[in-house]
C-alpha cells in the first residue's frame, strides 16, 4: 500500500471515528427513549432490552407536542426572515460601500456573541415586560433574530464579497439603481450563500433554549421548553426525557439531513473560481 493510500485510509478512519463520537450521544438518547425508567438507569447500561413506546405515550399525554412544535417552526422561520431582512442591506452596504470603520463594526457585531445571554437577561426581561412581549411568539422572534443577526451579517458579507465587482459595475452602467442592483443582480448570484445562511439561522433558532425558558411560559413556549419540562424537583426521568428530546430534535435533524447538500453548496460558494 502506497503512502498516499495509507494517508487516505487514515483520514477516512479518523473522520469516521470523529463522526461516530459526535453522533453517539444522539444514538444513545434515541435508544434510551425505548427503555423503561428502571432499565434507563441500570448499571452497567443495558444494551439488550425489550423496547417500549410507553415513554412516548406519556410524553404526548402530558403536553401538547404539536403546539410546542408549531411555536418552534413559527419562531425559527420568523426570526430567520427578520434577520435576513435586516442583514442583507447591512451586508450589501458594508461589502460594496465600505468605510474606514467597516471592519471595526463587523468585529464589534461578532464580539456581542461572546457576551453571556444571562448578562442581559434582567434588562431584556424588564423591557419585554413593559412592551407586553413576554410569552408572545413575536417577542421570541424578535430576541432570536437579534441573537443570530451578527452571524447572519458576517456570512452574507463574506458571500457578497465573493461577487466580482465588474458585474455590479456593468449593472450600474446600464442604469440600475442600488435597489435594482441588490434585488435583480446580487441576490440571484448569491442564492446558494443566502440559502445556507438561512438554513443555519433556522437551526440556531430552533435549538435556542435560554430565551425560550426565560421569556415564555405557556403560549409561546417552544420545543426546548417542552424538553426542559421533563426535569422536575423529584429528579430526572431519563427515559421520558430522552423521548421528549428525541421528539424535539427529530424535525430539525431530518430538516438538516435533507438540506445538507444545500448547506455545503452554500458554505463553499465562491471557494472555487
């Protein structure tokens, strides 16, 4: 076996090991969801057992899963659309009409992601209370869009910078306004990048738990709150918690699996000229 083949096999095995290490917790959670509570906490862990659906039945009887799922879908899509509506003009301006402070602004926006959300919980909670946004879908859409906005702006800025300037110059010579240039020229060219950004934003908003747990109670609670409700003062019911977690991540996991080609295509947009 040549050195190149050994290296290729080594990288394949290493990649498979990393993928399995990352996927194993999800697989174990899925398996645990079919165990009884006694089997779920058995030591050593039970590998062979009689599967049961009682955990899923108990989870669905205890809470209205569809209501939580509907809130998650509405919040994820709404926050993504709002973030894109704000980020596209901002990224366009900074990519093609930069100032001396553009790089500083981008770095400042990204630095806000380093701030722990709990550090601004009190002012945000009081503001949302005074505005009547507590436990509302719109309030959660607003805070989630703010949370993902720096990442969305950065990604769109990178994608827009990959577009050759001569294409935009040609549109300007043809008399296109800035709005026409953005809508009719730039956005169609960057469709893969925008799609990848939107997909990533949906995933981030779907998995967001902090604001959902602290700004909602019943009406606007998402699947992250649905999962957290199975942690009680009496202890953790591992089997039921695993079933609730499986139901919570299943939609976004399937969505990510189906759209992985679009995500990879968008993230590699402009990488090869």
